């Protein structure tokens, strides 16, 4: 894309992205790369790497991790309007290397997507950063060691998980430069799930039904939670779950086949288990939670909205508490009670881009 095409593309996806930051043309690549599965076995995943067509030969990478996808076909490596492709092009248009994984099991990756599994989100994201060095090198560019990390919704959780492994020295070359997650479900056990189960929390019930159905179905595939879906889901929905979450449909196709209220989705026993998890369910939540329970040694800015109707703002508050317990004082940007979930991405990503530009 030329600079003009980049600006037009971003404007078509959201007028909020129509930013003077798009100074460069962009070359965008679909990348299939080697990584590991949830159990550590070799596998492959896909993602997007966008490089500015101009500027210096040394580039700083921005990793963007996307929000919830149930369909393979809407991942950024496949869909022209995929959330992560838009973000990668936004950052590349500003002169960065935009790096955006699909995660496991989405895009061109085999198997099912382990939805919300923080460890595999981090490993898939790190391995795409490694692959991006090869992509950049094949075009005469070098990625700097320091990486800026951001992500939206599910990707906010993934961004915190990636930041932790980068700071922990998982890669000998790459290191964490800054963190700017947006509206992440950082605390399923104490914030997100209790809010989803409470019809008075302010969360949209249809969206909560979708997220809970996706998470529970995925957890059964990973941990073997139940012998039959009817243990968790009321009829007639129990018999639909495996087919609904087979990687072909997304919210628009799946939601009409689910109830509109959480109270019509779950069996009473399973609802209580979600509120008081034990055994395999507690393990599933541990593998998703705790991504804020560490001490970043870089600038941290958390974006969110107290009016978010999909991810409870109490998740952001929980993340702030966890970081402060480690002596970290993150900046917090609350877009307020009138802002909705996707607004936080459309406003937060350009905000993160401007903030990254102030960091040396």
C-alpha cells in the first residue's frame, strides 16, 4: 500500500484510525511459522507482519494481540479487514514493524483455538516476533531488541502474558519496552465471570452468553471438565456447543443459536462451580488469570472504560491492584461510562501509538 492507500484503508475500517500518523506506505506479509502447542508439542501458527515502506533500516516492533475470534476466517492473516491486520498496518504506517499473531488454531493454524489460555497466547506471540526478525531481515531491515506490546480484549490479557515472558528473558535478543493493554479480561475468577453471571452488572447478556459458551467449551477440550455438555449447559443448547465452536462461525453466526440470557444457558450446578471453582475448572482459570501478577520494569499504561458492556471494568481495577502490589504504578486511561467495548480499541490503539512515540 502507498501512504494514501494506508490512510484510506484505516479510514474505511474506522474513522478513528484516520490519523496523520500514517506517514509511510506499508508492505504486509502473511506469515506461517513454527511454534508450540498448549502441551509443548511442535505445531504451526499464522500471523501478520507489516513493515513500513520507507524510513530507516532499523525498526522497533509493536506486537498487537487481538480480541476474541471464534472463526478462523476473520483472523488478520486471512481477512483483509481482520482486527490484527488493521492494527499491524496502523503501526507500520507510523514507522514501526507491526506484528500481530492469530494465536493457535486460528487463521491458518491447525487444531482448535485454546481460547484465553495465557501461556499459549504468549508463546505464539513471542514466536511470531522471532519470525518477524527473519521477515524483516529478508527485506534488508533489522528489528531492534526493544518491543512495545499492546492488545485488545482477549489480546489485553495476551499482551500482559507476552510482556512477562519478554521481561523474563525467554528470548536472548528481544526485550520488553513498554506495555499498553486495552480492556483485557485479566481476572476471570474474581471479576469477569462474577460480572457475567450477574444480570445487574451492566454487561450485555448476549455477549456474556457467547463468551461463557466459548470458554467452557474450550476448557472441556483442554482439561476434560465434563463427560457431557449437558452437565454444564441447559437443553437444547448442550447438544449444539461442539458444532457451534468448530472454527467456522463467529459471534454473528453463533449468537442467534444461543439464549439471550445467562440464566437460560447454564445448569445451576455449573453456575455455582463457576463462582466457586475447584479441581480442573480452577486450573483452567489459573491458566488464564495472573497475567498482571508480576513487576514490569517498563512504562505501563492500561486503557479501558467504566462503561464497557463486554469486559467488566473491574478487570482493569484488578490488574491495577496486582501491579501495585508489586510496587508498580501504572497509568490508567478510563474512557468513561459512555464508552463501549470496541470504542476502547478504536480510541485506545491510536492513543497507544502516540504514547509509544513519547518513549525513548
